C-alpha cells in the first residue's frame, strides 16, 4: 500500500477548501467519464469554482465546443502543463471566469505560485510565489521551495518526514527566473537533457508546438542512431502533411536541430491515466504513423 | 517520381525548407539547418532515397546542393 500526500489530489482539495470557505456545495462528478453529467453540473453551477489539471483544457474544449457556462466564475489549472493555447476557447466556454495557472508540487500545500492566464503568453510561465513561499534554483536549474506553512511530509527511505519551515524542498522541476521576477518552468528533471551538447527541454518544445498546434501533443524519450538521447513528438489527432510542414517551420525558426524531435508520430488520441495525465508508458508502446523523421 | 523531385522532397524534409529555398545554388554556409546533424540526416536520407551510402568524407565535404547533385551523378544517379 502506498500513502500519498493529500496534495496529490490538489484539484479536489482546492475545490473542497473553496466550497468550505465560501459555504458552497461541493459537486462531485465523474468528469469526462460522464460528459453529460459534467455538462449538467456546469449548466447548474452558480458562482462556482472549477479546478482542473492542464490536460483537461483540450478535453473541455473538444467536449463542449460552442457552449457557454456562465455559472463558473473561477477556473484554476493546478497540475500539468497550463493549456495557454486553449485560452480563447476557455474564454468562450467560461466568459465570466477568471482563469489562473496555479503551480505546485506534491509536497507543496496550498500551492507555490499563481498567475492569471493573461499575465503571460507562455504556458511554462507560472508567475510569482504566493505569500509565504520562497523559490530558488541552483546552477543546475533545479527548482526548490521553502514555505512558512511547513508542509505535509515526504517519503524518505520509506518513512514519512515532516518538512520544516526552514527546509528547502526540491520540486522535481527545472526552472529559470525571468527578469520580471516570475518563474518559467523548463520541464521535469527527466525532461531536460543534453543532446550533442545542446540543452533540450521537451517542455519548451511543447511550448513551441502549442503556438501552432492546438490539439493534443506529448513526447516520449528515445535514442537516435548513435545512441544519443532524444525524444519523439506525438500529435493527436495526426495532422496532414501541410500541418506537419507548418509545425516544422515553426520548430526550425525557434530551435537548433539538436533540439528537434527525432520523429513526429500521429495517434488518434493520446493514452491517458485515470487522473487525466498522459500515460507515458502506453504512449511509447503504442504504434502510430511516422509523420516526419529527422534521420539522425 | 523523377530523381529531381525525390531530391527536392528529401532536401525539404531534411533541412525543413520551403519551395522557394530549393536550388542547386543553395549553399551549406547559407543554411542554418545544414549543421553537423543535418549532414548526418542528409547522408541517411540519400541512402534511403537513392540507395547510395556516402562516405563520411563525402558527406562532410559537401558545400552545396549542386555539389550533392554532382556527387550523385558520379555514382550513376542522374539528377536531371
């Protein structure tokens, strides 16, 4: 049995706290497992808050295209990549809602940073630390936090350990601080690597892809012919050749060749875990058409 | 598909070129995507498309598309 900190269910916790503080009902649904019930809950909502993870942005846009839910006044994204490119659609769906990117990690409660959706055009920008939170990054860009709230606890050698207010805690993300004081995520520690001497961040590549590709995109690691680490970009649904060319043109304009994907593959849909995140193992195990191959 | 068409498709695919950028006069020095990895990619592509395995010296010695066309001609692959 594995015990996980409650913050692993942050979207739920956030809504539960909001409902408690504002004396509202907490309306549990089965999410996208039952879209009709979710739609009805959104139609019935009055001055409601909805907290999601990033990957649910495109799902919302696809499931409820053209609909309007005026009863939602707060829309928080608190997990995974913030769906910045879906913002126009989310604005149409929830015209009264303030939309925010809430960043945190499993050990961080409540969250580490927050920014309004309009405050930055990059989904990787997570804004500034919340009051009581300090962030720092070392030479390797590993992002750490310290919180006056202390924290829950972390597994360490199979045991729980309380995190004190003076303890710096690694988030598992790499990040850089921008000149304006906000923080920009570079990816998880496993998502940033060197390829032929060039630093590669799959999070940054997904940021670039998102500028022109608004459907689903994900990456999985692979090696090139010489054994150098690389990654495969997966798009769902698979674009046509014109779409691939358009995307490659954008990639060429912004990234050195070493940062390009080894291949671009298509899928009908991306495999997902129950929590809505992309199932990385299934993604690499599945086969799909190769839309472009760098041949390196 | 004609050999020239195959070559153009390959160059567009390897160097992410647009139609307007294609031509024998296109030089390695003028193309940001024709770097060392681009050279590897081109060599693999030439073998895939034309069945000719370039030596490392041939691949790294190329200075232009025209040079590649000339090299392929010496190997019996006519690019009209």
